[in-house]
């Protein structure tokens, strides 16, 4: 049986956005997250449907595992496919494959077939199979250099910083996976599926779940921001799949206190003491006839008694999702010590803050274009090598800030100062433009 290892490139979260254009209100619009969701929920099942044994280099979305470690995982596999999307300033489109420069590993015919299939499926150009060596004559890309599978390649499915490519790719992950799987199956002589296709991938359910909660909240006067409500529903119910959600339509874990006159559902639940100790109790929870009833009762819950109005005043008075999430924890809505942090993480990872704007599609600023006030200085910083010139309007990670500061330090140390446009021409300070 042929064994294939899927390697979702990069880590999860905003730090690995890498210029991915936001496509409508869909989650996972950054490269690291999309690579993982695509590999886990689309390409893996598509390959398994042809009878392949499929592994993954990581089991959760967040970590950015070192290339050498990921490559070593390929030992014993017939093939390693590193799943990526591409970026090149927003003006380029198409699918391409980076194949190993090692003749014993090279699979140009398969690379070209993958490109051809994806190009037809998405209606984008096929850029074909490519090769790149480093100065030592080895593979330029680390995952190919360190890949221990018999064959190793990178598939760049589309250019995510091009809005047309990003849109057609993000909306058609299943179609893309089917195209790649079909090419791989044909190459290994398994053109026909040997087992039934799996059901719809989990992520599709997740997108529908987010949208269904958002739709219930749309146009209503709310006590809790939509982003926070959606994040709580995800966290508390496991995307609507928890025991409480399935059997009682309760998405938020609200218990049945004395003022509750509706149906109840008893179950075991875990609590956490301020010391961090976790313990288990049996509690009665509110039960509803539908998820919609649960969603609206959750919003009304915070003002349903005088005590709750007073206790949850910081939640009700919060003006943004971060303050509201933190207030839910401090006011005792949940006992988990990192409850607020978990909510904020979900909101930012999935872009749920867009629903706080009260519109179906929330368009942010173009992070690839510098602001007018910073345009000239940013261009000068590019020429001096302080920045690589990408994502001028995006947030910088601490790593990026440290590296840019180090570059400035080296320039100062080498006495290669940029001249400041200040009035006092005797002053040759480094002009930051701030």
C-alpha cells in the first residue's frame, strides 16, 4: 500500500497570514491555517478514498514545526507532499509545483499532472513543475532538502495574495483536493477509488456553524458582541457537536438555576478552582427546542435578573471583543482560568470580529499598500534593506520587529546612515518617518 505524508506549511494564526487576501467572511484566510485545514479535511480524505495510507506532519493547526523535524517524519513514506499557497505581490496567478532537484526523487510528470488538474479545476494558469538549488547545489527549499520520503515535492495551489486566485481557491478546497488526489492516484496506478468517499469535511460544517449563529444575531439589538457569542458557541459546544448541544440544543453551557422554568438536561461537567485544580460535578443545564432559542437566551441571560445585570456590568459595558471576553472570565461566566484568552484566540484566528460591524462582508484596508503618510519612508526603508517590503499595512510579529531593529543597528554600526529630511542639515539621524 502506498504511503503519503501531507505537510501543511507554516504555523497557524495571524503571524502566518503571509498576505492571504480575506475572501468574503470565510474563516482560515491566512496561509498557515488554510494549509492545515486543506490538508486535514480535504486532501487527506480525498487520497484515502483511493486507498492510500495518509499521514500528517502535525496534528493541530498552531505549531510551526521545524523543517528538519517535518522532513524526518517522511522516513518510511513513499511520498511527502508539502501543501502551500503562493505569494508574489498580488499580480501573479496560477498553480505550480516545486520538485526535488535530486534525480532519484524527482517526479516532473506527476508535478505537471497536478498543475494541469488544478488549473482546470480552478480555472487558473498552470505554471508547471519548477526546480531551485541553493548555493551548495542542493534543494533550495528546506522541506525538500530535509525530506526523508522516497519522493518529496511542494504544491503551491494558488497565489493567495491575488484576490482572484484566493477567492477561487478558498471557495473550492474540495475541488482542488480532488484534482490533486486524482493526479496522484493515476501516477501510482490507482485511478479508481477503492473505498467509498468520506462525508463532507469538518471545515464545511464549521463554516456553516459560524454563519448560522451569525444569521441568528443579524439585525437584533444585542447585549453581547456577535464575535464573542460565536466564539463562545464554538468553545462551549465544540462546534455544536457536544453532548449538551446534541441532546439539549444548549450551545453555551448555561446551567439551569432557580429562575429557569424551562426544560433541563443533567450531565457531568468539569469545573476549575482558582488554584487550577480541575474537578467534576453533575449539574442541570438549560434545554432548548432549537439552537436559535439557545443563542437568543444566551444574549438575554446577562440581563435576566438584577444580580446578573450588576455582576455582568463589565461585560455589558465592554466596547470591543477583547474587553468583553476578558470580562466574561473575570465575572465568573466560566471557571477556566484562560477562558478569555481562548475566546480572543478564536475570534482573531477565524476573523469573527467582522460580524461586529453589522455587515455581511467586512472589507479591511489593503495590507499590501503603504499609507500615504508612510509611503516615501517605507520605500526608503526597502532600499536600505530594513524591510523586505511585504505587507506594509499588516501587524508585525515580535520576530519581525527584532529583525528590522537589528538591520537598523547594523546600518548604524557600518555608518551607512540614511540622510534625514529634517530642517537642521547638520543632524544625520536615521529617519524612521514616525
